[in-house]
């Protein structure tokens, strides 16, 4: 059987190609027809440009072709023997997937959507939303504590909304791009600041009465972390959600971390338990279910965040914008409905 897949065939090049696959799921597998696929601009930019640090600390990989995309919403077309949690026709979230019109995934990576109150468009971004959710959990945020979000791309925008739901006050967004600051305010930030402003740290400390208790750092650059540390309250916690891929930067750890007692927390989404969630440490599945509950209860609105819906055959243009255009929507999805 043939299927379509977005492939990074060489650096800075995306193509929609046809490939052969087996349509029969094996035991414990689920065949999912993709309806919408979430785009994660930061990770996918690093992949398509050939960044050597996207494959993990132990096995840097700069080879091509590459396949990306990991957050999908679709319809179950078939299930293998032993599958009990979903059945044919179910609307589902599938995670750790690829940008494909149809794909086979383990049952453990498929979760049935509860009802029609959650659209497939917003479901396509649910998995991505759990990355900042885990980062917030790890800080052990207390009701009424102040929070700073450094970097207001997709993960930062989710962090702002989830911090507000979690009871952080004030929630301060920081990004050098004016449109992202405006989006952050629309999404619930109490303040939106330019981190390049000379009085940035002083302003954060004034707003918070001495510094932010919690920071979700999502810039992916060393200067962002350095600037965040200037804004922290004593005993503050910084969750390192952004993948700072360039190690060639320095921090005054003695003055900015050691003396004020700052906690730096590794918050890559894979730094979580594979089973048995517990305080501050949830599995991917349990965090996905948590986001579903927030959507069902009207606490979180993902649909209003979506600023771009693209067809897979537009992938070359889409990824050119992701690489070069800072105005590319922070939240965007691929629409696979007419791709056969």
C-alpha cells in the first residue's frame, strides 16, 4: 500500500513523497488515518537545518533524509490483536508519529478522544502542549507564585495559558518579537516584555516584588537562560524546556545560581516516567488526559491559538517560512483530509 509523507530530503528542503508500507497492524498496533498534524516549529527547524544535536546527547545525527512531526489527530482504521483501548472509527490523539497521511503506531501511543467537544484541529496540538505542562509540574508551582516565560513560541504560548490555569500570578511573558508579546497577552499573560530592553530584569523584579519564583525557559539560546537568571527571586526554580543546542555560552553560576539558591530543572519532554505518574512527574499519557480534561472543561482553548492551517503539498513553502520568517504562526497544523 502507498502513503504520503513529508520528508526532509536534504538540509533546508522538505518534500511530500510517496512510500510503501504494510496496512495491516500487527499485535498491539493501531492503524491511524491522519486528519490533522501539529507543527512544532522549533524542533522541526532544528531537524530540517541539520542541527547535530536533535538526535540526543549520545548519538548526534546530521544525516538525511529525516522525518519529523510527532503530534497527530486522526481516525482509527484498524487495530491489531490484543488492542483494547481503541477500536475502528475512534477519534484519537496519536503521539510520537510522523507527518504522514496514514501510520501504524503502538497502542500505548494512541488515546481515544472523549467526545466531540474536542475538535481534531486542536487535538493535533495536544501532545505538544504537554511539554510545557511537564515543565510547570517539575517546578512544583504554588498557587499565587509569580512566573516568567522566556520565549513565546508555541511552547511558551502554551506555558502562559497553563501557568494561568495553575494559579501563577503575575504571569510575565518575554519575547523580542512584538507579535508574540501581543499573542501572549491575548492568551492570558499579565505582562509582556521585551527581554532586550535595558531595564528588563529590573522591570520583572518590580512587577513581582523581588523576582520571579518560577521561570519556564523556552528560548533555546544561552542568552535567554542568562537573562532569565537575572530576573529570579531567591530560591527560584528555572525549568529548562527550551532545547539550548549551542553549548558555547557561559553563565556566572556563582552569582546567578549558587548564591541565590536557584534550582535548574532539566525539562525535556522525555525526562519523565514511562509509567506511574506521581507528584510533579507525569507520564505522557496522563498529561495528555489532563489536557483533554482542561479542554472539555473550558479551561484551555487551543483552537483560538491556531494561526495557520496548511496542506501537506505546501510543505516546501511552510518549512521555508519556518526557517526564515519570524512571523510564521506560533501554532500551525497540516490538514491531511484530501491526501490519499
